[in-house]
């Protein structure tokens, strides 16, 4: 892991400037970062990234046959609408 020190308004660049990370502010133990990256690069908090990948792993472990038990049988519409009268 590369460890760098930066002050407020100082930045890091990644991939020859394609991604820029700026220290916006530091208050106590909280650091606010600004991230400028191309739209095709996903940027997310690590806990969201880990949860997303865990959910995807769990979803991939279920076979389509396992899902049939969750599909309710077709039922009549409990709120049928009247058909419009033709003129």
C-alpha cells in the first residue's frame, strides 16, 4: 500500500491524470475527498462494494429451479377494472 500525506486542496492523480482525488477538508478524524473520474469508472465506498459483491455471489449460487417455490400461483385480479363501453 502506498501511503502519502496531503493537505487540504492537494490532490493525487491516478492513471496519468484520468482519476484525480482531492482532499477537500479534514475535521478531526474525518477526511472529505473529492474524486474526479471518467463516467465509465465506478467509484463507491468500500462497504457498498463488498455488500454488492456478496449479494452477487449469493444470487449466483441460486439455480433457477430453486426460484419456482417463490413464484406464487397466478390469481385473479383482486381489483378488476371495468372495460370501457364502446360507442
